[in-house]
C-alpha cells in the first residue's frame, strides 16, 4: 500500500501557507459557497478546473468524469447540475473537454476495455453523426482532436436538453451553457463558440413546455 504520509505533510504545508498569506482564509471558505460557475470536465488528472481557470476554492462547482459526458441516465451528473442550478443558482455551466483525451481515443478504437466501453458509447454515436467530416481528416491526431471538440458540443446540447436547465429558463433564471476545450500542450482554453442561453436555440423536438 502506498505511503500516504507525504500527502498529509503536503496538506499541512499548504494549510500553513494559506494561513500565513491570509489568516481568515479557512474561516471565509467554511462559509456557504456561492460559485457562479459549474464546470463539467474530464476526470483526467492533468485538467484541474480551479487551476486552469485561475480561481480559488469556492469559486467554481465541479463535476468530472471520463470524457466529460452528460448522459441522461447518469443520476450523479444530473444531481450535480440540479444542485448547481437550483440551490447555488450558478449563472454559467461550462462543459470542457481536452485534446489528447484518453476516453476519446478509447471510444475511437474497437478494443474492448471493459465496463467503460458502455460509458463511452455515446462518443461512438457522435463519431457516426459526423463520420463524413471526421474521415476527411487524414491525420489521426487531428481527427481525434476534432472528435474531442464535437464531443464537447454534443454534451453542451445534452446539458440543455435536461428538464433542470429548461425549467430554470422557464422560471426566467439567468443561465448560459458554454463549450470549451483545453490544450494540454500550452495550458490554454479555447472557446468552441457554442453558447446557449434559452430553449429557442434548441431543436424543437427537445424543447419542453412549448
């Protein structure tokens, strides 16, 4: 079993540093959180939301899973979205993927990996929907990167198709859903120019209460 002592030592050092620079840091942080952002990102250890955004703890509510998927039967993700929207009243939901995503690569192959193959199936569906575009890209890395982008766009739509988000819009709640992609090679975020602010931007079949 790995020795956890270094982790506890790191934690103590971090705590001391925070108090030294701001004596009220933990007192303030222990109060009620009031983030304006919900981040739905990949579980990849190289993509930490707070650090990428340059935000302190308490400023972004985070949900992460393999390949940043929003699946209609995933009660974990839906519960996070509901809490963020209805309790925290976030104003922005960000779906952020990243280039070089292992989940995207896994979904692009026929190799069986186990339980995760079922989780990643939606990425294969996205590939099929955009097959003509993707298969015109001869460079394998370029094709995978484009699928990373298309997956983000699909998940933004999936967020907006939930009753949670549509009910918020029906109440007149200010809520925007965005798609971003992160580049591991330079540490920069890129806006995929997908910003949905109401159900009128959705295909009519997905609009509820119309």
